[in-house]
C-alpha cells in the first residue's frame, strides 16, 4: 500500500543503512549522555521558574543497544545555555552536552524498552510528575516513570512500581501478554504507540475505581494515597498502530483497541481493552466526555476517527472518511472549546479540519470544514491556544524536515521553519505568555530542535534558535564517526 511506503520511507532507509554496519554486541547499555533516535518528548515547568525540564525518549531504533532510554534534561543547568526566549541569535546555538559535570545519569535517566512512541506527563503535586511512555518493541510495554523536581530544575527519575533499579521495562505491563493464554489470542494491542491522559472525575468515592484501591472524591477529582502522599488519579489511554488478528498470525478478523490503564497502578486485565472494530489506532485527543481516536491502516475498512466514551465503553465512528479520503491518519487534536477537531492525514499529506456539533452530547456529529495540503510526511500536531482567535497548530513534517504552523483563523499554513533536522517527529510545547517555545525531536540525527514563536498571533516570528544534543550523522551515514560503538561519549 502506497501510504505504508510513504510513512516508513525514512525509517526503513535508516535501518537499511545501519544494517551495513558491523555487528554490535546488543548487551551494551543504552547511552545516557546523548539521544539515540529520539522520538517522544514532554516538557515540565520548573518549580522556581526558568526553562524547566525536557523529557526525551531514545528509541534505539536499530537495536544497537540492549534498551532505549528516558533522560530528564535540566534546561536551566546546561553547560551551554539555551538562548533567552525571544532573542534572535545569528544562527542556531549547538548545545551538545546534556548535563554539567556535577550531574549524574544515575539520577536523571532510566532505561526503557526500544521503539518509544508517544509520551505524556501527569502532575501529581508538590513538584512530582509521572511520565507514561508506550514502546512497540517485543512485548509492547507501557512504562511509568516518576519525576521529582528540586530547585533550579534538578530532576530525579525513578521507575514506578519498580524495585529501585534503573530499568523501567522490568515493571512495565505488556499489551500482548494474553496472546498465548487465550483461545483467540485476544485481547492484545500490538504496536503500542500513542498515550493520552484523562483526569478521573467523581461525585462519590465509588466513582473513582476498584474497591481494592482506596480513593477519595475531592472537589470532583479522584485522589488516592501512595507513600503517605496523595495524588490525583487519571486514566492512561494507549493506542496501537498494528491491528490485532484472530487467530494469532492469521491476518483475519482484524481489529483495533483503546487500552485504558490506571495511573496509580497500571494493572492490566482483559477488561482494560476497549474494542473499536476494524483499523488500528494512532493517537487520542481527550474531550470533556468523548475521546477522539485517529485510525491507522484503514484498508479494507476505514475508521478515520472513532469517538469513545469511557463511562459506557461505547464508541462511535465519525464517518469522516466518506467525505475526505486519506489512506490513514496520524496526530489528532481538539480546539479548546471542542468545536473543532484537527486531524493529520497521510496519502495525501493533509490537515483535515472538522467541526463538532454537540461535543458533550450523546452522539456528536463531525463535518468536514476544510482540507489543507501539508509538507511531506506530517506526524505530530499540537494546539497553541490564542485568546479570542482561532487556534494555531504546530505540525512536525518528517519527510520535508520542517515544522509547519497552521493558522485556523485564516485557514492555511502560515509559516514553515526549515533546518529543523533529519526526520523531525516528536513535539513538546512550553507556553510563554503570548508566545511559545517548541521542542522537536529529530529522529535520525540524534538532536532536539528548539524553536521560538515569540508572538502566536504572528506565526512568521517562528525561529530555530538551538539544537540540543550531539549530532549523530552516522545514523544516516555509516562511515561517519559521530556515533560511539561502545555507548560512551564520541571521541
């Protein structure tokens, strides 16, 4: 299928090039001093102001090392500082070192499984957060990693539910654990990829979860206690980009799921899999009532967007594919009032804008407003809200190597930022008053681009101001010496 070839062109090229390299001992630990095929990103504000902390997942896509990695970068303690927000350096600042000499990867880095997809962060209070990362390696795991912030952006990572070790894959549930234990091999979610978080709300304690866990309903929020400290509870919604077949390996009776885990325990059971009919799932946009799920690999039946109500387990097909033809979807986002849904489509590469009638009602209706062409290979999308105006969208365009800014007020791409890097993919946003600082992971050159949009009302102010991390051109040129074969620093 042409869409599949388009999606994977860059990544397959990277693997083919790397296949020519000499064999590497895969028991090597993942490098923690640099990014290695960076994919998922998340930004966390600092407790005492400043640039905050950037969480970066290294996907270890060529399996050169035994695991992937998750690193918390203290942006306020970089040996080479990032440019002040709003400044205009003559060229992008290259920030190669991720930490100062006093910092230790034993505190700010952990290991996860390879092939990280998306990541989301849930605030627990008192400078504590929990990051959730889906990985589509052998066991399709969902990792939970606790982040604790000190003053001046000092960050400490630990594996949630672990025994104190630094490999968080050991305590991460597998979304394919039932494939050999049930007659049909179901339920399972191969290709674990997308993550979204939904705050769990309540009227009484019993609304919050299973009776074996002690919950309190506080001001409409579900709260539980852990280690003597209270934390709000959330539903962790996980997608998967390959369909589940039945029987296993038959390529028949294919279907997709939305997996619903609990932020406070990650316990997995068959009831946690919400079946959504044909078509794999990619990303989730969370609304007040409905969760909007984009669809992957739509042949032979299309499900471009499905709406899921967690309280009932009900899902609705939007039917958008009957009026806007794309081979499959990628990122999805909602406007602040939920009256607009923004969907990234592939083949053709386009942004689909749809209106949403009665978004909190029993049966919302989606109607195509417009379809706009995008630069090649669009993937992730984030809404940059503007008071009293239509949203500004940031969109990573992997094949084109640019970040596109779409202005819904005028209905077109208002700006493109070139020079971002090789295969820009993941996206994280730090809102700064009337502007925003954006972080974009470059999958195949080992860096994160830093882009400032000083005024969201003027998208053309967007500028590339820095690259974070050491460039690793050996990911696309095997003769380049910029990747160290032993997992240590490059010579």
